[in-house]
C-alpha cells in the first residue's frame, strides 16, 4: 500500500481532555469512523469546510500525541506498520475497500 496522506492536529479541549483531528481523503475518514466507535465524523468543519474526524477524550496531551504520532508513522509506510495489530490491519482493510468501491 502506498503512503496515506493525512493531517493530524492536537486540540486541547479543557484541562483533562485532548482531541485529535484528522483531515484526509474521504475513504480514510470513513475507515477511522468504522474502526473506532467513539470517533465523530464532521462533514464540514470550520477548517475551510473540510471533512474531518474527531478522536475525542484523551486524558493527557502525551496520550493524544503518542496516538497521533503512531498513525503518522503508520501512514508514511503502511507496509512497515504493525502486521499483528488487528486495529491497524482493520483500518487499512477499510481504506482499501473504500478505495476499491470508489473506483467502481
């Protein structure tokens, strides 16, 4: 699989809550929404009306940052990402399925 283009942003909601915002192509956003049940899909965000997903409620900045950095690395080279992690493999399967469906 080729590199996946996505932008991740950390957002401090309040003292004990951090969110990660993800901006990417529609198939990536839908894959995150299907893989993680607590994610919110936003069709038109305040960021240039771009679609995005919100990964909410990290209790510490470091937790959100670590999660964000993991996915950034996994997206840079999906073939070198964790092959035994079911969440990673599920997300990549959803991305591929959405890409294939959009070609049909």
